[in-house]
C-alpha cells in the first residue's frame, strides 16, 4: 500500500485546509474520484482505489489502497498537493513514505 506525506515546504508541517473545503481540495479532477465513508479526516475512491487522508503534525498522511499503479498514484498526489498549496496559501511538497 503506497503512502505519502503532503506537507508545507518551509515548516514541514500539516498544511491546514478548512474542513468544509476538504472534498473540493483533496479530490483532483480527471481521476474519477468520489467521497467515501470510513476512517481518516477524508476518504475517497478513485477508479476502484481507496485513498485516505489523515491530518498529522508532520503533514497530510495519505494511504492508497487498491489497484492504482505507482505512477498514477504519484500523479494523483502531485495534483492534490497543488490544490492543497492553493487552498492553504503555503508552498507544499509531497513525499513517498511507503
């Protein structure tokens, strides 16, 4: 299961996004994503893969469960990171951690 961290570049912390904006910020267009029920601060399915976001001190911890390939998962996380950056007003980066 691939895992990622999305964090601020400068302080390397959790980029804060208003809870009511999570669906629009964390679901990138073009990946066929929809909100899903379950654990975490936000959860979605994208083309049969479940993606879970949990806000941690070190950043948004993102878990990818399903058949999405690494290349597609990386592209999705890059798109989400851009949207988080815009919503938080802070430069952000993503890292693969697992």
